[in-house]
């Protein structure tokens, strides 16, 4: 770490919360992972965040700000959780930024976790030299985020880029209760469910198991991952056609199977080039599991500098 100001970046996930100390040069320092008490409600989750930040302060000294990336629709300006899935009990409506700023005595920046993932890759990852880029995070679910002219474009309601629940991807059920979404084909849960159906098994196979079996040549596993990759490629083409954004960075837990997903992703975007004539470029995320926490810290540092400017 350098002597420049630091921020604590936090990736609040459904099962674990990741904390990373990041300085102004985007170098990472101490890290911490705690279980997320998602079923215990907003107060419990905020206590976990405070506990983690205070532990890192004891280790690395006081930061100038704290940044949080969390699932759901977030009002970045107020730090309020506008909407969240039922995986997070009593999370929607939480005034997260205001409550934590009071408890910690520090400026707190709050954003959607996929926005934070994309900002991390923009500032210190795979797309630092790309001004216009779309981010797709493929994990338990599928999320999207958009950057224009080197900065996040959140949209009027904070949901710009949320391609995971855009229809047009077949007719299989989605976790949201509807059908034919990108998440129906490409998410970790869907990959596992579709493999079990194709292989005729009722075991507890996970997406990680499917990846292992695909690497061993299992035809059903290879087919399911190829279909997921094709769906990601079609999502990239939708973005390129609508917004003329031809760079896409893909991350999240499922991207660990990149060597198996990438061929079908790239084949799809090559076979159906955008009308602009410019090819779609697919980038693998570089920051791994810390992308959202690093991005949240980078956003907090930027917001802190902006508030300090006269």
C-alpha cells in the first residue's frame, strides 16, 4: 500500500461479505470475509458491515471513506436500497448510506454490486482503457452494468444495464418467476438445474460440478455451458445493437469456467456481427472475486474527492 488515502470497499453478497482496503492508486491491502446474515434482516447486515470495517481500521488505520456494492436496485445519491430480492430479508427500503455514515463517522458510498464490479474493472482491471463498456456478472444470478465515457451510467431509476431479466432467451423458468430471461440460461442456478434435467439426475449437482464434468468431457455438461455461453454472447449483441457499445467484460463466479464458456460466447458474437460493422470484443474480468469490493472502494474515493473540492 502507498501513503495515499484509503477506502474500505465492501461486496455484500447473499452468503458472504467481502471487505478490501484500497488506496488511491488502486492497490489493495488487508482483506476480510464475514458471513452475511441475509435472512436476519437489515439491522443484522449493517452490524456485520460495521464489525468488518472496524476490524480493518484496527489493522490498516482509518480510511477516508467506505464504499459498498450490494445486490438490488440502489439509489446511489441517497444510499437507499430501492428494491432487493427475497434472499435479503427486510433489505428494500433500508437507508444504508445514512445509517452507516452515522455509525462509522465516515462518508459512505452505496451502489449496486454489478455497478461496483464494472467500476472496479474500469479503474484497475480488464477494461481500464475502454471508455464505453458493458459489464455482465454471472454468478448465482446474472446482472449487468453500463459505462459510457469512462463512467457508470445508472439510468433514471438506477437500473440501467440490468440485462439478467430481459426476455427473449427461450421459455425456461427464471428465478424471478417469469420465463425466458438471460438468467434462465446463464446463471449458476440455471446451469445446475438444466444439467440435472439434461443428464436425468436428481442429485445436488452445482454449477461448479457442471464445470468439472465438462472439463472431463461430459456431453451434457458441455452442452449446457455452450448454451449459457451463447446466451451471454446474444446479450452482448443486444447491447451492441441498442447502444453501439462493443466492449463487454464478463465476471462473476461462473466466469471461473471461462475456458469452457468463451468459445461459444465468441462464436455467437462473431457469427452475428453488429450492423455497425465493428466487432464485439469480449474481455474476461481481471480482478476476480474482489472486483465489486475494489470498485466500491474506488467509487467511495472518487465521491470523497468530489465532496472535498470547492
